[in-house]
C-alpha cells in the first residue's frame, strides 16, 4: 500500500496530493466523503448522480435475476443475507 504524509494546516485542512486526486478523479470544486473509523478516516470521491443510478440499475438487475421483486418497504420479507451472499464476488 502506498502512503504519503501530508501536514494539517492551521484550520485543520489538508491537501490531497495530485497523484491521488488524478488517480481517483477528485477535481477542484468537487466533493469528497469522509468516513470516520476507530483508527482513522477514509476519504472517498463522492459519486456522481450517474454513477449512483448505474449502481442502482445493477442492483435492480441482480434482484430481478434472483426472482426478487417488490418495493423497498417490503424488505422485511426478504432474506437479505442470502441476497447479499449471491452478490459478493
């Protein structure tokens, strides 16, 4: 795993190095998501609406292939463990 040390500025700001910005598609003015963990933080590029719609489409297709139909409110009737076990690759 590659790591680069960066300094924290007086306002708590950090600069994401150019190599990481380019590799992960983080652009000036773009947004990132910060996920807190017990021992640190994860910084992720925020997905575009198009990426979210594509992921939802794939999820719906998996559900359709598995024979699972219905609305999100009907999740109580679905064995989520079985469904997600099939989706893990």
